[in-house]
């Protein structure tokens, strides 16, 4: 009897202890982020401000000899910068404490080329100090951009400069409180003032700065910092290979610690990388980084900014958005307006996670332990997660709504403290009883958001198709974000194919080719449409979820340029001026001198009555043709001048320039540039077209 009792007690005890046995969390899948990188990643969105002496000379890069007396921002107010950033939902501000010109926004004791010798506040001012104070007041973190390249310093290129550079870094990282990020621009070496030497100096980017010792010094001064470096040793973060505001759809937060870094590695990360080096997407709210009055009307629009959002934060990156500061020391009202409206749309898009009101089920749970079950992805806690057993690398999660629910965005987050794992996933929606794939993707990482046309779904299924190791998902979200119903853009390429695009991925596109008004009953646009001859395309954006349409976009295309040849030019990139896309352009070689001709064979004789020119928008080398002559010929020998004159407001408004002339037959055209807006020999074209009778 006693023996029996002991056995029962033993069985009971062991059952209880099994029930309470802790299921171990998934082991980290290395490499994993450092604490500093985790904190930085969670910031998601922060600002750049570009301000320097070259703000006063309308330049992109100062040469290093700009007159200090120009620096007098009479209305400077770093609290205005901080307020705008805070209201925009940003978490920090990185300031160009020293840009390539070498001019310092703080009174460095190691140079005379700083605010201390400027008329501003009689040399008593310190912009880094004012910004540090403003950031503190607004609860923002401070970041510092210090250009390793210094076009002012006489010692640049010599070992002595490294001491100077480190002394300056020490000042910046000691005197202004905590600094979350330090930014070392990759532009390095070249022509400069260099204390009056006015010469070109080159350095070896891999050795000159002795980065490893500089890094040690930085980490000692600021243990919580992250280092961005595009110029030498791998830092804690990486550039994404473009300043246009997007990282690859596949985005691994990994690189190798040593060895070559190709453009692809920057843009997509390196799946097999041995180090955690996540992506920071840097772009400006205007075309340029520094302020240029001519760009006051070129501030990015909300749809453009939203696109950047989905292509940066929505693709496992952070977003570093730049505000150029005006000569008066303030952010322009147009930039402020765009940033605040952008923030509003982000808020409206992601405020309500519809998954939180639904029930969530998963294909399997790690050790069947409640700690890793499905609802962890909607508990609002970034530190809890849904996980599976170690051997599981495909899994699915299904969200069941109480009633059909309109959705157009899906969000997923991996618990990256344990590494980045997912390689491929799909999102399906149950619509009218049928499963339909609405989106698919590759990597997830810290955060991934996919867009799709609105659907009225009763369920959503997220399937992880492939993962490096068992998936660990901390957050899932489904949203019904506002969609933009701006009229679409319509382009035709050289072979006559029409492409139609909307600002937003949500809505659908419909078009007509016969001049009739498009409706949601017209042709649905899904892929480029081949057209012949002259054609008038009308298109709308239509949101099936609301039944609303955009205004109608209309484009009239002349004859396709199928057989056009650009003569006397070897460069195949020249054909981008015939591809119908105003965002791609080409410049004639710099060694040419005005007048510069562009000669095109149209392939057959036509009756011409005009031409159109769209200047290249390349912000680094403005090259809009301002005075021109236009010739036609039937044999490429005898030329007839049919139009000449100027494109009057092209500098401020570089859009389509249309010129008509008396109809005449021709097979060849010669577009001669006599003068550009910059007074140099740069000649850029985004598109060139003719008007036939
Ligand atoms: C570039 C620099 O050359 C630009 O002037 C700007 O500072 C940008 C953020 O980085 O490489």
C-alpha cells in the first residue's frame, strides 16, 4: 500500500514537473545585432540637416576657401528644426558639424575656419550646442556628421591631419552629451583649397584614417554610439548604394567584416555575411542636400515620401531624411509642410492594426509552449514572439476577422536579437471564400511592409516559405492605409510600349487608346501595352475598395521612335533620351565645347512641325539647354534651320519645352545647344521628341 502511494506521488510529481518544464528559447542564429544596433534600428526614422558655408554660395560642396563672413544665419533657430523633426515622428537629428569644405559649425579650438570667426553672434555662436540643447528639449537624439575629407585644411593628405581629425572628433563626442550616430561621408580626396595650396590631393581610403584606432577612440568616448562609414573600415551601419531613398527588396542586415563590398552587397546586404551591418537609407526631402532657392518647388510630395517610407522602413532599413537649412538658419515652410503631411499619412496608415481585433492561429508552436504562441505577434510587445521548434523552417499564421475587413498592407517583424532568418514569404487573403495571393516577399528582418490593392478579406494567411532557421516573429500587422488617387503617369518607350504607373500600389489602373474617357470598365492595365503610330492614351487610378477614381491622365504620343538612331555617338546610354522616361537622362561628353549637336536619324522621312525637349534632372550636373537651334535634313548633309531661340524659364521650371515650326519633310534632325543655364559645356537631355504634322 505504502509502496503504491509512493509510486502515485512519484508519477504525479513527475507529471507536474514535465508540465512546468521550461521550453528553451530559440538559440541565436548568428550574426546577431549589438545592443547599440538594436537601439538604433528601433529609432526607424530620423533627420539629417545640411548647413554650412556653402549654403551661402548656392553650392553642393564648398571648396574650402569660402568667405567666413558670409556665415550669418540671422534667424537661426535649432528649436524650429527640432520641433519639425519631433512633429514629423523622427527620433533624432544628425547635423553636418563639418562638411567637405572644412567649415565647422562649432567653435573648434583646432581651426580658425569655424563659426568662431563668423559674424554670426559675433563669433560667440555654436550651432552644435544649440542643436544639442534643442534635441534635449524635444526628446530627440543628436547625431554628428563629420566629413573625413577637409578641403580647407593645409595638412589634408598628410599624417598630421589625422591628429586634427581625431581632435575634432574628441571635441564633438565629449562636449555635447550623448551622440547616437557618427557619420563619415565616403567622398574623400580631390581638389581643394588646402590652406591655399589649391591642388588635388588623393589619399588611400583603406589606410589613411587608421579607422580601427579612430573607432576605438570613438567607442571609448561614446559607448552607445553607432558608426556609419562609407569610406573605409566597416562601421556598424551601411550605406545602401543610392541617395534616392530605397534599399533592395531583399535586404539582409549582413556583410562580411573584411573584403570587398560591391554595390549589390550595399543594396541587398549579403545573405552569407559574417557581421551584422544593417542598412540606413539616406535621402533628401529636396533633390539636393544643401539649400538652393531654385528647389523651393521641388520638395518631395507626400506620395513620393510614402514610397520612400515603404522602400526604406518597410524594407528592413532606417530612414535618414534630410532638411536643407536656408541661409537665414531655418527649415523652409514647404519642407515643413511636406514632412508633417507625410507624418500624418504614416500615422493614418499604421495607427490601427486590424490583426489585433482578430483571432490568430499558427501551424505550430515551439514546444507547444504558451510563451511562443500566436498571440505574441499582436500583443504590442516587441520582446515577445511566436516561434516554432528548431527543425521547422516553413510555417504559417492565419488571421481570422470577425467580419469581412478591408485591408491593403501587411507588416511583419522578426525578433532580430536572435538573428535574421526568413528568406521568402507570401501573404494570401480569403476573399469570397477563395484564397488569393496578394503579396509576396523575400527578407523580413526588423520590419517588412508590403502593399497590395485593397481586398475585403475574412482571413489573411502569412506563409513563411523558406527560412535559414526556425522563424521567430515578434509582430504581425494588417492595415487599411489611405491610398493616393493622383492621376497616373503614362510613358511610351522607344519600341512603342505604353507603361502606366500610379503613386500608390494599392489601386488599380484602367486606360483607353481611342480617346474615350476611361472608367473601371475600360482595359485594366497590368503590363506594358504595345502601340503603333500616333496614339492618345487616357488613364485613371481606381480604388476598388472605395469605388473612387483619380482624375484622368492624358498623353498624346507622336510616332514611335522604333527606328531612331542617335548619330555620331558611341555611348549606348544615350538611348535613354528616347526611352520615354523623364527620370533617365544622358549628358554629352564634357570635353565637347558649345555649340554641341545632337543628331538623330528618324529612320524614315516624316513631315515635321515641331520638337520637344525635356532637360535631364541630374542634380549634380545641372545642364539645361537655354539657347538652341533646331535643324532638319533629308540627307544628313543639307541642313535647314527651322527653329531657334531660348527656353526662357527652364532653370526654374525644367519641364517639357515645346517648339513648333512650319511643316517640312525630313529624315534627320539636329538639336544644337548654344548655351546652358550654367554657362558651361554640360549638355543634358532626359527626352527628345519630334512633332509630326
Ligand atoms: C554625400 C555628400 O557628398 C553630400 O554632400 C551629402 O553630404 C550626402 C549626405 O553624402 O556623399
